C-alpha cells in the first residue's frame, strides 16, 4: 500500500495531490486544518490567479474552488478541519471533529504555507489597541463583511501591500498612506503611481513605524523618517502590517526536519526532498512567499519525486547551498542530483535593492557559476540558472552564493 | 483581572521578600493556599523551580545575604549550585555565569485564570459583579458605613474593601485617608515563540538590586518563554505602552542570559504596571471602627499572595465586627484548562479554531456562555488563548471576530 499524506490544502498541496493521483498513486490524502481547503487564495478577492498553472485568470476564491474540484475529480481524499497536532517524524497525530488518530504514510509532503509577521514579531512598541492587522486577517475580515476601520495606514510596499490597499479601498476604508524603510516600493513599476493617482495614497519611503498609540482602538501612529531622524504622527484607527513572510515551519521543526537558516523553511533539493527520507516540502512553507500559481507548480513538480521515492526508495545525499549578505536566501538550497528545479530556475532574494549585482556561486574555492543579474528587489525573487548544479562535487563542501 | 493579567506570572515562595514585612508573611501564606486551590479550580500552576544566577563577583558575594534572608523568611530549601551543576541543568545559558542559588519551590501560574476563577467563584456564590463601573465618590453614612457612588448606581454598604490596585490610593483618598501614593512601575515583557520552550527548564532569576529584581527568563504555563520585566516609574496609570528603549534593553539582556532565545520569533509583547508606593511593604490597613479595609500597594507578588491577603483581610474584618456565616453548600469552580501543564480539550479531538494555540470551537462557545462572559476580543483571548499565538490572528482572526459578534447575549 502506498499512502501519501499531504499536510496543507492550499495550491501547492492540492496541485501535488492531483498530480500524484495522475501518476497512479493509490491513496492520496490532503489534511487541511481550515474549515475549507483552498488555502490563502480563498480570501483574495482580486483577479489574476491561475495564469502560470491553469492558463486562465481567476479570482482567488474561484481559483481555490477550482483546485478543490480538480482534486475531487482526481480522487484525492481532501479532509478539511483535520489538523496535524503532533509528529514524531513517524506517524502523524491528526486532530479533527472525529477525534484523534495516528496516520502513517509512505511519503509526507509538507505544504503548510507561510504567514506574515504580525506587529509583535516586528517589535513595534506602543500600546496594544484593536485595529492592528496583517493582510491575511484584513482580507478575511473584508470577505466576511466584518468591521475593519475608517482610516488605515499600510506598513510595507511590496506586492501584497498593494493587495491590502485594494482590499481597504473596496471595503470603503480611507487609506492615509503606505510606509516602507526602503528607498522605493518593491512591487511592479506602475504600482506606486497607480496607488498615488487612483487612490491618492501617498507612499513614504525610508520611513518606519516607531510606535502605535491608542486605548481600545488605534488612534495614532508615530512615524520615523530614517534619513532625517524626523518624527511625525499620523492619525488613523487601523494599521495593516503586510508581507515580511515567514514559513509556517512549526510542524517541520516538530518532526525534526532540518530548516534552511535563510528561508526558515525546510531545506530542499531541486526535487523538493527534505533531509528526512520520505518527507517532501512544497509551496510557501519552503520560502515565503511566491504567488499561488508558482506554489501550485512547485506542488505539481514535487509529485514526480514522490512517485519516484514510492517506486525506488532512494534518498540521495546532498550538498548545502547558502547565501552571504546582503543575499538572504536561495531556493532550492541543497543540491542532490542533476534534475532541474521547478520552472527550471533557482530563486534568489536579497535584503536590499541591488542594481546589476554580480552573483558568484562557489564550492571549495571553485567557481560554479558567475553572472550579472539585472536587479534584485527585496521581497521579490530573482531567477538564477540551475545548470551549474551539474558541476557540483557531491562529496565536496557547502556551496556559497555571494553578490558583488 | 486588573493589572494581574500582565503579571510576570511567577508563583513566588517569598524567599527574597524583606523579612518581617506583611508582604513576606502573606506571600508565604498565599503560596500555600494557591498551591492547594489552583489544581481543584483548574488554574494552571507548576513549581518548576528557579535558579538565581550570579554573573559577576559582586552578585556572587550577595548570595550569603540572600540565603540568610530566605532562612529568615522560613524558607530553608534554597541551596547553592556550582557553575558546572548550573550549566548541566541549563546548558543553553549564556557564558560567564559564576554560580547560582536554586529555589526549587518557585513556580509559574496562569495570570488570567487565577483572578477569573476567584471572580467566577464569587459570582456563583452570590456576589454581584458590576463591570465597567467606576467609583466616583464615597460618602460616609450617618449610621456608619458608606454610600459608594459610581458611574452606575450608588451602593450603600456597612463595610468597604479597597482592592482598587493601581487606583487604590485614589479610592483611599475618596474615603478620607491619605497615607500612600501609587506610582506605577512599568514592566515590559517579551513572549517568545513556543519553539523556544525547550531552551530552558527552570525560571532563571537575576540577583536583585535596590530598585528591581532584574530581568528574568521563565517558561510560562502556556508553553512559551518570557523575557522581562523592565522597571521604570511612570506618571500615568493607564500607560501600558511598550517602548523602543525597553525592548532593546530586554533583547540585550536576553542575548546575555540565553543567547539562543533571540534567534526565535517573538509572539507578543506586553506591559504590566506594578502598584508601587513610597513604602516598601503592602499598604493593607483595616480601619476597624469605620468598617473600611484598604488593600493597596500590592505589587507583582500579589498574584501569589492573593489568597493570603484575602484570608488576612477577612480575619481582620471579622475582628472588626463583620459577621460571616459559612455558606452551607458553597459552589466550587472548575475553570477550563488553558495551560499546557495538563491535557487540553483539543487532545480529545474537536474543531480547532485557533491553530497556534489549539483552541477548539467548543471551548470558545463554552466561554461565551460562562458566568462572566467576555465582552471583547481581549476578554476572549484571556479566557481561551485565542489570538495569543504566533500568527496573532493571521489565520483565525476573522473567524474569532465573527464568533464574538454572533455570541448569544
């Protein structure tokens, strides 16, 4: 019997499950702790989901529904309200309305996604009033037509921050501004202009939130201009902390799965194998955060290696890949064999804007690849070629990626 | 719950209290009473032990004085550990520790369930609890006793107990006494992710200085580690704001005490205000002829001392003429367990609403129907732990808001 258990029923988990069934795996179970499977897109009202994987443009909820339908049609067992609450590295302890059970599997795929760092994790001082959200929470409140606020400040200026802007505007909330510590926003070139012109939302660059004030409800936010040291106050009743993603890696840690210090997700090779034989990781638990369709393609890609593991039971040795500052992470972050990664590229992130950086990849003093990228934007992945992984000495030391 | 909800949540033996004070006596008595009451009332509690660590010669030299003080307080179980033994016990401790005192009976207790259990038991046994009701004036009645004017109704009473915490001095003045002033002392604390919990087994205390007991690192009953508190006298009694300077200071201290801790995510920051006064002891005075008991100036040890304080005040009021008859069939309480020290409801299965803290729908529904139901998200948080975890509502915030909005009233 080959049972594959996939933890997390978002785009990555469902796409992986569907592909596994297509490849003939007899029992594929997706455990999702939410009331409905589908993952984060369920709450994203805007269009544009599904371009890379389904070749069509859908709203987030329609995209999520489509994947659940495809999973049902493929014979995947999707179990909502089933949360994995314990994992020793062997059997999964599953908690659901039916009670508690131990579930064993021939292969496990972690697809638990990622979340935004909330205010406390960013150590923003001040009082603790209501009205402080992440985009994830904001979008759920908006979708369920629950109260949000009247005047909102958005913290961050990456893709998801503009998504938060749209959600706020559509919910009738006045957006008083966006702030980012960087010199410019991190989204597509037109996003800043569109925000300024269409929604009259000023973007304050080189600015950070110094404190939040308010009793009961947010009343005022202290902003600090990083270059001048000047402080100013903004009156608002809502603050939305956007982006700054962190993989939901707690289950991986509980199961003893090695993490990459850069991504803080499980360390994976190009086939999405973790360090633990039989355990794979796909989607945004690996690195926060890629768009939903990229996560889905990663899930689908992972299925091939899962099927191979079920047939052959091989688990290749691997060499670690790590990044030097200002680079923050590369994904995949281990090299095990010469198979290509998903979308035939490696993803690279940096903590700062880099214009025409020269990237060098070295192992034991030997340059495996070097080249110049057009630019790297913090919070967005730059693509690197993968073919150099074929030149890696599998018995050699760790590989280092640096920018100059 | 008052300021207790933001307590460091330690169960104090009182080993370091000033010998001979009322505080020393009531903390010791409170420890005994709460240790017995907590398990039956469903209050998470555990005597996990504390290590008071010296980081330099001066701190090491303070040990004999601390041991002598503990003995004077009737606490003999304190003992010195050498450096090797200390690092065997706590291998993750930062380098440079010189030695430690072990206080095996120090513990941790739930700062939410404790006051809530008292309130619930009081209400179930006939006490009227008026929330959102501020005292605006106190007038003495001609026949003895008081008229207590509030933002709600006026209450006529023969006996009056002032347990107004940070505002105990203001109420004391309304009654006509002026023997102490509360200066709130701010304490900022950082709560670290549950993944940090295996780093530490004991409470790690600092050697106290004149003004503060220093920064400690402690496990919580919820399975986190906390780092704090700061100690800063401030003006306003409602200023529970954290500060950039305070958080930076705590992080420096944390880096020194338990370096690995700083590599973990922060789950929450909270701020407590201690009801400090110009006096070194609790300000508990029974004005027998008036029928007025002032129970003020209770600092962070008050959570531990609470039942000792209550017993003391009751005894004194009885001596002052208050007649009490034991209830023939008192109702006892059994609070829902929100700690990690004993089994949680989700372990039997259920609809898990809050994933980070593993709170089930049944728990939330039960709390919404409880004798003292929450009126807002904060109240629901402290009764169930919803929204208190690492995601701070990213996943379940809207679901929880909807459950509160649709609650039966």
